C-alpha cells in the first residue's frame, strides 16, 4: 500500500511539474512574439497624407506665345507623397508642363488643374492677343470751322482680344472728337487726335483753316514730311506701356517719345533703342525713404536701350544708387546729370544726399579696432614697466 501511494505521489508531482513548465514556455513564447511584433512595427513608416496645396502668386493673363510658371507646394512639408501634377482644361488655348510652365496657344480662357494626393485645385488663366498697331484710313485731314469727319480705325491683328478704341484730342479748342471717332472742327489751327488701344496707339493731324490755299500748302508740307503716327509727348494715362510695335516705329522714325507721370518724365529716343522686343512700363512710383527718394523701373525686366528719367525734385539729391540683388545692397552709380538720369538697366534706384553709411562700416571697424589694440598695448607697458629691470 505504501508503495502504491508513493508511486501515486510521484506521478502527480511529475504531472504538476510538466504543466508548470508548459505554462512558462507558453508565456515566454507569447512575450517573444509580442516583442518581435513591436520591434517590427518600428520599421513601418507612418503614412502622412497631403492636406493642402499652396500656390504662389501668379499672373492670370498670358499673351499668345508667351509663358508663365506657377509654383505650387505640398502641405504639410513632410507629406509622404510630394508629387505634384498639372493638367489643362483645353490644350488648344494653353498647355502646361509637369514643372508648372504654362504656354499660351490661342486666345481664350482656360483652367489649369494642380493636384497632389487627394487634393486638387484649379486656377483660371486668360490667354490674350495684344494689338500690334492701329490702321487709320488717313494720317491727316483738313477741315473748315464747323466741318466734320469720321475717323476709320482698325486694330491689327484681327484676332486681338481687346478691340476697344479710345479717341482723344490734344487741343479741343481747335477740334473735338467723340467716343466713336467723329471729329468736328472748331477754330483755325492744327491739333492731333490720338487713337489708342490698351497696347497700341496712332495719331491723326487735324488742320482747321478758312483759307483753302493755306490748307493746301499745309497738306503738302505734312505729306512731304511724312507725319509720324506717334505723338512726341503723352501722359502716362495715355501710354501706360510702350509696346514693341511703338518702339519699332520710334526706331524707324528716329523720333523721341516723352511720357509724363506724377513727378517725372520718361524719354525714349529712337536713336538709343537697341532692342525693340523689350517693351517698357511707363508707370514709375516715387517713394520717399529715410535715405532719400527711391523708384523702380520696368519691374526688373530688360530695357530697350538707354532711356532718360527726369525726376522733378532730383536737384535736391547728389548721389544715385542701384540696388544689387545678389549682394543685397545699393551700389553707387556715376551720374553726370542728376536731373536727367541716363539709365540702361532696369531695377530699383535710390536718390540720396550723401553716401550710404554702411558702405564705410568695414573701414570704421578696422580703424576703431586698431586704436583699441594700441591703447591696450600702451596700458600693458605702463602696468608692467617695473619688470623691465629684472
């Protein structure tokens, strides 16, 4: 009986031991599996979705044949997929590359789609055809007081987007002109009728006289001289820009165009034109600063050649500076006539009464530093002179 009980206890002990070992093995294996899964999960990259697309400032009007680039940025900056794609709603009007360069093909309105991830945006672009010139049926007319004449004007090319024409007269005491180009002679004399579009301009000479023989002589004189289609002096409201076509006419006729604005006059001499493909914006904004008077010319785009800018208050200043983008500072220019500045480079200019102080800062620092070193050396000698005799 004792033997059987002893065997029974041995069997039970073995069973309990094996059960406990199995549990421990199971727990250990489970812990190992969990640690391995946790460790493996560390190598799985977190997917960050695109939440928005930031589009930089851009021009919404484009000329046929010209290009503009739209810059887009994916937000957030650490999004997993940074790919940006571009597409156009009508490739016949404008095309777009995968770098955001848009090229005008024909006149019309088009949408450019910009997408990244699940985000999609669109911008509206207008492709326009600018007027190259204005054709007039006559360059001059001769009228008697009270007589009238209808001007026939047409814009070319025929597919020009803006076909509007504005008429104005330089001296309405001699003749008047309506919005439709209907001229009426008022008093004896001669004046000019300006026929303009947003990108082109022409002029017509009106001679008013009661003497038929005098009118005939003036007509012959104008015919022999070949009256230019561009007036010599206009306002910035009449000529907000000087197109390539106008520059070509100035170059051919070797005449000078003066555009008067608020506080300045801009002169373009046909003899100084080097490249007629560089149109000029005539709006110049004069800004008073702590250093003097600053102004920007042609939005940083290349000029057609040498032009003259006459500032009304230029005699108050002594120096002319041009801002250098790469060096982030103004560069002093040699200017012979401060009141009639001869400019061949576009950019930001500054008129001032004295040299800019920051140009001399390096030399001042060197001088001051040298003086301090001399003083310190002298003090050192005075304090240590007792050691000279040792």
